[in-house]
C-alpha cells in the first residue's frame, strides 16, 4: 500500500500501521534555535550525544538502527569512539595563544575548519529535504560536503545547492557503463573530486537491518541510479540494502579498478576505506590524491581496528605523497584535535550529521558542525595551539624532543 504524501513527518499513530513499514518519524518535536543554542521540546542540545538521543526519540526504530548500527557484534563501531577517548592530550601551558585559526585546504580547496561531511546514504529517512539540507549545512559552515552514490536526491539537484568544495562518493557497479555514467554525471554536475569507497565490495552484515527487514519506504529511491534502472532494492526478506549491494556492487574490486577510474576522470580521486599503511601507499602510487582512513563507521568488517589505531601507520606510510583524512567515531572537538595530532589533515563525520538532520534538518546539521567547531577551538586554546600547524604528535606524549617547547 502506498503511503500518502507527507508521511515522513506524520505523527506516530497518524499514518503508522498503514504499511509494514511504520512511520519513519515517531513524532513531531519542536525544535527551537535561539542564541546559538538548539533545544528540542525545550531540552537543550549541547553536544553530539544530545543530538543522537533526540534523534533516537524521533525516528522509527528501523531507521535509527540503520543509521546507528554496525556490522555483526559492533565491536569496531564501539572501538572507533573509544579509540579517540583513550588517547590523552599532554597540553602545553603558557603558550600565549591568541585567536585560533582553524582554516585549511583539502586537495587545494579552502575549508573553514578541518571537519568535513562524510558521505552517508539515504538522507530523506532523516528529513524531508534530505541531502540538500546536508549540503546547505556544509555550505553554511564553509566546509566540504561529500555526496553518497546512494542518495535519495539526484546529484544534479544537490550539487546545484552545495557550495565548493563538493565531492562525489562512488561505488563501483558490476556494470561498467553504469559506473562510467555516474562519474560523467558527477563531473557535469560540478563535483570537484571522486571519492572511491573501497571497503564495500560486499556489505558487512548489519544484524539490526536483517531483523528489521530494512528497506526504503514507498516514495524513496536510490535517485542517482533510478535513471539507470537500479533505483530500487530487490524485494527480499532481511536487509533490502544487503540484497541491493549483492546484486549491483562489483565484488572483485582491484587496483585495476582504481587505475580505470583515474584514467576515466579529470577529477582527483580520493580512496576511502583504507586500514593499512601498505594499501594506502599503493593506492597513492596508483593515482589517489588522498586517502580516507576509515572502516565505514564500523559497518563493514567487524573487529577491524579503530581508525585511531590505523591512522599513524597510514600517515607514516603515505603521508609524504598524498593527503590523509580519517573518519569513525569522531564525536568531540578534542577527537578532531587528536586525529590532527597523529597526522590527519582533516576528519569526516558521518552519524553526527544524520542526527542533526533528524532533529532539525539543515539547521540541526549546521548546529552539529558548529558544536564541533567550538569544541575544536576550545581544545586548541587549552592545548596551546593557535593554528593547525601547531598541532603535532608531541601532544600525545609527556615530553618530546620535537615539541615546539624545545624547538
Ligand atoms: C555510511 N558510510 C558511507 N560511506 C560511503 O562511502 N558511502 C555511503 O553511502 C555510506 N553510507 C553510510 C550510511 C550510514 C547510515 C552511515 C552511518 C555511514 C560511512 C561514512 O562515510 C563514514 O565512513 C562513517 O559514517 C564514519 O563514522 P561515524 O562518523 O559515523 O562514526
Ligand atoms: C552503508 C552503505 C550504504 O553503510 O554505505 O549503509
């Protein structure tokens, strides 16, 4: 049975129960943003965890589980955030820090801070405006927006409303012509880099999605692929997304696919999903201009190491020949500072943006980015760092011959 228009924002009990898929939103909550502080139903939204809790109350279980969940026992999912928490900051005092400057560049493109928006699928499960809301939030924060191949809005509409820098994340389809077409359309639509995700030749089993029979509700599709005949999930029991990936994504991904992509596009290629120094170096030697150290937010291979553990190896192996970014479990500005201390140029955030979108669309996602910016600014001040280049590995050790103190 089809869901009537407006179902995304229906109150629980309104249209719920009319299909097997219950209303995506369980209730309408009042969001109020005054004086730089967000509130939902007068509860203050002070940090990312507040947004996550508010999102959980807002979303249907199936959607919240899809966004929040990880593969199998969710060990990597938990360890990603725990890894940043475990690192300790040996801050420097009496460092005479004035106003902080956190502006930087990614592949030569300026961003106001080293906090970027990771590609995540299906934003219309979070809010009506979907990916356009996320792109506008990144634009307001003057940072990078990466659009997923698996968006609920066609890339042409999203990029038209996104500011520079805007990159397109690519999954390689079994059908080379489909993949070629996605790349050509991304170039024409104004994408400024292609982010090739390499950690998903198949989908890690998310048991929550299996139990919930996760699928897109009526009216939502994989819009970029709809004109290419791949807009809908197969009708199956269990996770419809897992069946979609099995049917469509190229399983035997190899370095020849990276070579093919680098030859097929004039845009720089970023390789996302790397877990080892040797792979990072090889990817850069095959043409990648940047690497994202990532385990897909713990959603692919469970018991893969936390990205905080992988990052130093990748920086040491390939940091001299390409830019290195990292994502996974970044929930505080101090996590960002730690990632930069290890050697990342910038971090990406996935779920925090989704929670912002769930709670209040563009405004919520923009507030999430401002929370992280403020926390990073505070961490820089308290660590004795006025600019990003002051941040280094010395911060993670009690004393260091390379510390700016002894320099
Ligand atoms: C993702 N991620 C992802 N990555 C990608 O390359 N293409 C995609 O379509 C998606 N889709 C997606 C959906 C959802 C719901 C999540 C949570 C994640 C992975 C994403 O880019 C990023 O690597 C992680 O989200 C980073 O971890 P945190 O910040 O969510 O902990
Ligand atoms: C995910 C895919 C689609 O993590 O990247 O759900």
